[in-house]
């Protein structure tokens, strides 16, 4: 198995479709503020700790804070002070979850998760890197202050925001994984190829590594240009469904596919990305899918 860390699957789709939670703004971080929410999150993350124990791999728990930024949080009643609190508490919470299995794990760490300022499925046009750095820096600073070992941003749709986040992470001293999503043609929503996106970010503000997330393996494969850029991809979190982002956005039921088939469909990507160190899932996946990816399904 080329990947080094087990990480989780599709947190939000799991909470909505499998556990019956309503997540306004597709935000899971408010669950940290209720006993019921904390219990559900603990149960969710412990399933991935179990996978890591079974395969003898280190565990990377990433905070449920993909939507914990000012634009989305304001709609949920969180001001800047409340955001700082919940982002810090998310790191402490996952540290306590990992500590429950620490004696059995070969290693673990907690990373801070962030998402795009906008939709995550569609590009609204070019983003100014300096504006993006200013916008995302407070969340990254909260993670760093709480002791997160790294930061990961998922579902970016264009290059400018990626550059800004990479710069902001460097400012606060956190290694960063920059995650891009692709459409069914294997390209970013604005038409940029993965190769070009990674090359542009590396030229401006190289992060620790890149991820590809929120797309079915068959979609990613369509954009798999040759080149050294592949060696910069350190994380993979694919969708269970072959549906497009637009179709997923309208879906009222969960398309969780077949875990074993998804693992088989993903194998060409594991072969193509030789430096993977993080392997988990995205929309529609749960612990069954991630277990299959690690060969223990």
C-alpha cells in the first residue's frame, strides 16, 4: 500500500444521509457545540482509527471545519471570536479521540481542515492570492495555535485561492496540503488541468503536497497528463459516485456506489501518484469504502 496515513471519508454525506443530521451550509463544525453532535463525530472518527489499527498505518484525523470560515459561519451565527474558538476546539477534540486508541495506533496526528471561500463545486472566477491569504489566515492561525501538525484545504476550484492559502499556511508555520477538485473531464471547474494548476502554485508558493478530492477515480483519470507534477500529489480522497458535481448537488439520496469496486477503480491512481501519503474518501464514502481502499474491506 503506497499511502502512509489513513484518513476519513465523506464526513458531511455520512452525517446527513447515514446519521440523519441537518447540516445548513453543508457545515459540520456546529456539531462540536452539542453533546449529540460530539458523540456522532466521535463515533465517525473512531471508525477510521479502527481501520488504521487493523492495517498498522498511522492515522491522520482532520477537523470537521471545512466550512468554518467567515462567509459560511456568519450565516450560522458564528462571529470571528466564535470561529477562533471552534477551530481550536476541533483540534483538541480530535486529539482526545485519537488518544482513546493511542496504545494501539502506530502513530497519529491531527490536521486542520479548511475549504474554499465559495461554493467548492464551481468557480466564480479568478481569486486574488493576497485576498485569499488574508481571508484564510485566521483559520490557519487557530489551527496552529491549537497544535495541529498540518493543514489541508479540500475542493479548491482555481489557482489563485490555492496560492493564497499556501502563502497563509507558510505565514503561520503549518505544512499545507492543497486539494483541487476536478469535473468529469479531469480538469478544474474553470478548465485548468491538474498539471497546470500544480505547476502554477508551485511556482508561486509551493505547499508541502497536493491532493485530488471530490471526484470519482474515472474522472481524475481523464485528466492524468504525464509529467513530474504527479510526484507532488500526496493525497487522494475520491467520491463514491460517478455523478458530476452538478448532479451530486441536486441529489436527494446517497449514491454510495460499491466500496470494493471503488477501490479497484482507484488503483490506477495509486499507481500514477507514487508519493501518496494520505488516503481516504470524499462524498458518498464512509468507513466501508476506506477499509476497502486499504485492503481490509
